[in-house]
């Protein structure tokens, strides 16, 4: 059964030869909260720009609500809302005036637009600040106003590209709450993000993308269950030792003395080891490494997380890269006073 978003073998190659998207395929169901998880440069923004008709694909197919992203671009724009990484509000206007302006751009007039603006100001908790200039809003308030501007015309699908990048934890949590409420009202939400907690808390399903390719898809629970073991994080004091690299020596110890280990992956600080009942292995690991004269700087045990899923499929962990200017840009990408 077709989804509200259907992507098949989608490819995007830029003029300089950079292949940003490499034949990805996925479906988003109507009413779903779908996450597109990956680090910067993974192809997330390129994909969302194609789906929102801002960028042409190189090959493959993509449709939104049964409409082709190229031949039906104008129709698609009428039924979607889009929030980009940078906050796009006019700081010389009040919050209310920003929303009215967006409504007028969507051909809304009279009592209908006033009623909708009042409703949205309440939804994003900006009623008390509605008649203050947006230039005096905090970063979190601007993000909430920006989100409200995407909702003026009652979109069927909401595309969010890194909507909480650059926000403090409190503001981020507030945005999460608003998005969850919108989804419960029936709006399909497609979100790209680097934040593992974001997709774990909000998304029914997700796709993990790295270097332009989807490396895993499923529910957060199913993907974590695939790990099937606890993760043991090992940090080493010395990167090299007599006879070779410390990671190589550590791998040899693990493979020789521990049958319960299901996988060993390089990490930033050393190794990540996957094994059942990991906490019970810790004393034995410490003794084995001590006997092998391998000095541990840290050791930790945790149940499977989405970070472990990402590490398993890509060989690295996600590093969140903040965009410091996300909340300081005006409507045309420049600072407003």
C-alpha cells in the first residue's frame, strides 16, 4: 500500500560530481512520525529539499501524497509545511504579524486568518508575547514562532530539517512537546535530526542514513533489539604499546578469552564490545587486560541504544554539530536589528 511519502532508488548528484544521495528507498505512512537520522553530510537535507520541491533529483522517483515531486511541485507546496535549520522570521515584525503575513501568502484573509493565528499562538505558547517584535524573542521563542508559520495553512505533512539544532535542552524539550501534540492531531511529520533522543522519544519508525545511503530502517525498539547485547565501552590510556597498537592487542585478548562477545567495534576512545550480561563481564575484563598490561582509562556498560545501532551499521558514533547562527538570522538570511 503506497505511503504518504514514497521514495524509490532516489539519487542526487551535484554538478561537481558529489553524490549526496545514493539510491535510497523508504516509505512514510499517513499520520506517522518518521525520523531521518544521521550526522551532518549524510544526505538528510538534500533528501528533504527534493521532497519539498526545492531541489531536483538526479534519478529515481519520489512522491508526496501521490503527487510527483517534479511534475506536481505546485500542488505539493499547498499541502506541506517546511521548517529549515535556520530560523526564518522577520524580526522587525511582531509574532502575530509574522503569522498574518504567512497566512496572506497562503491566500488566507479576514476572520479565518485571525482565528487561525490566535489558535497557533496558543499552541506554541506565544500568546503573551504575540504583539512584541520577534527581534526581542529568545532563540526558543523564535523557533516556536517559526514552527507556527509552517502551520498557518493547515498542512497535511510537516517536513522539519533539524528543527531543534542550536537550542538549549529546555527549549528543545518544549519543541518536542509541540510536535508530539501536532502528530496526535493527525499531521504526518518527517523530521531530519542528529539527536538520538529526539527520534527515540518521538518517532514510530526511522531510517538511519550515512554517506548518502540508508543503513538501517525500523522502529526504535526493533533496531535496538537487533543489537541483542549490552555494550561495553572501553577506553585505553595508551594508543600504542610494545608489540603494536593497543586496540589490536585488546581485540586479541577479547577474542581469545571471552566466548560471550558477539561483536567488537572501534570507537573514538578505544573499543565498544557487545556481549550478553555485560555487567558481569567487567571484573573479568579488567583482570584480563591487567594481565596483558593494557591500561584502561574508562569502562562502562549500557543497554542497547540508537547510538549503538548507528555504530553497528556505520562503524562510528554520531557527533552532534551545532549551528550557532541558527537563531540569529532574519527572513532573508541576514541579521536583523
